[in-house]
């Protein structure tokens, strides 16, 4: 069984833009593998991760690498069950680490790294993704108050922010009704896909809904959204040069590191 996440980074001096895929993290038949992608060479000022200094190497381990494991709340923390619920998981059925990271994005305030899954079609052949609303800390207080009144299943509406000087692919979400508000952003790693899907899919086949409102969670986990759309025949997410691995080779050539 294989699960995989893409790893994005930006330079520390670039506070609002410049995100770039720089690596790929996989869990393959009980082993973890990490490789850098060409985006690491394309991102100005990128510094390789601690203990992973060679961009051409294939890194393997029987345990999740510390730089990623440290982004998951420890099970010993009293809020761990709530942490899983905020992300849409059942605490009675513990998810695998990469599943947690794929929703929480592994974001920490102390660095500029996030993880995300490359979308794939679901069993119905549709595009389906869950994500936490981004950018709420930049919104006025009224947006936070409006989110508190949202209900699971309530529809949210997409707006493409073409004039955003930090990201021309930025996509915002707003509520409907008399108290209509722009409440935040679709994650940057999904924005290019959103632009493609909006152009391909009929509006009847593109929807964003509220999955969960976590009133007691930090802002970055306050609102969990669900996006579903058509999956065009020629749609290939994560296909740019920046997503391609640097090293040649296959998993069989990678020996797990001792811990």
C-alpha cells in the first residue's frame, strides 16, 4: 500500500508568496521515503532540510522522519482526540500519520513548510478534496464571527482573485445570504487546480461545502471545507516540472535508515 504527500516550502523572507513544491514524502509497504523535487532547485534561497542535505539522494526510514513527525500533535497531549476530530477523523480509529498531515498540512508558526496530497479521482470519478480554510488571520474579525455561525453542509462560494498581487491564482471563499462575507482562501497548493476546474466544469458540478466548524480550534483549523467537482479527461494535477523528483531510481534501491 502506498500513500504520498507533496512538501512545499518558501523562503523565510517571502512572507506572503513564493510557495513551491520541493519534495515528495511516501509511505510504501511499511517504509517511508523522501525525495526532493525539481522545485527545490527552482526556489530561490531554498535550504535543504536538516539531515537531508543532498538534493540527489533518496531517503528511507522505517519511522516517519523527525522533521515531519514533529508536525503531528503527540498522542500524550490532552487535546489529541479533539485534534483528530477537528480534522474529520474518528479518534476511535487512529489514522496513519500521512493521512493526518494531508489534512492539517503540518503547518507550524516556526518555519515555512507545509504538506499536501496530490488529488486523485474518487470512486465516482470526481475531484474530491478536504482542506482547512487559509488566510483567516488576515480577515476582519467579522469573518471569524461569520464562520462561527456556519453549519455542516452549508455551501460556500468561490471567487477567483485575479488582482491579488501576491498570487495571481488566489481563490477566495465567501458565504451566502444577507450577511455575506469573504471569509478566507483556498490553500495555495490547490489554487491552480481550482482555476483549471472552474474553466472545465459546469457550475452545477463544482461545489464547496462546510465539513466542520471547530469553534475551539486554532484559526488554521477553524473551518474544514470539502470541495467536489468534475474530473476532466485530460486533467493532470501536480504535473509541472516543479513536482518531478530530482533523483533517478526506484524504491527497491533505497535502504531504510536505522533510527
